[in-house]
């Protein structure tokens, strides 16, 4: 049962990423490539591998919390996780799908808060699960700075 729960957790996180990539991938060669970006913008090919690792760590983190206390033991933690996952997917739709960098920047601030809340709620249950989300928060912090720089330039 635990292996099934881990698989389901990973599948859920990667499904969110797949939905987001449906907005991202078509926009990269045309619209995104045409944007004025800061010199410190990573190459486009880097985003896929980074997000793959982050979605994997997110899946393991939520599974660790589920394994420790189950949904009844931490409903708020699981709601926070779901909110941040939905906001994660929504960012791609806003930035790439709607092509609204400033609106996406506002949204990513809510995403950042939701991730921080999730970490805070995971920590008392499973410190390692909370730690697994720290690179995600760091990447979203960087992504927010990049998003803001792009919004200002365009």
C-alpha cells in the first residue's frame, strides 16, 4: 500500500507539471524566446530537468507526511500542499498561456507563500519532508525574481 501511495503522490505532482508544460512548451520557441530577459536567465533546456527533480521531491515529501499521519492527521498540511500544487500549475497558464508576466508575478507571490506554509505545516510532522521542499522554495524564489525582471523589461 505504501508503494502505491508513493506512486500516486509522484503521479499527482508530475501530472501538475504535465498540465503546466502544456502551456509552457508551445510558448518557448516563439513568444518566450522573443522576450527581453536578463543576462542571468538560465537556458530554456535547464527548466525541464530542474522541474522534474522538484516534482519528484514534492511527491516524496507529501508521501512521507501521508505515511506518517495520513490525511486525518494533518488535513491543513495536505490542503496547503494541494493549494501550492494548483498555484504552481496556474503560474504556467498565466505566464505562458495568457502571456501575462506581471499577472504571473503576482500569482507567484501567492505560490511562494503557499510553499512556505506547506513547509511550515510539514516540519512538525516530518522534518525531512519539509526539507525536501526547500529547494522548491529556493527555485520559486529565483523564478519570481526572473519573472519580475521579464515583466519589467516587456
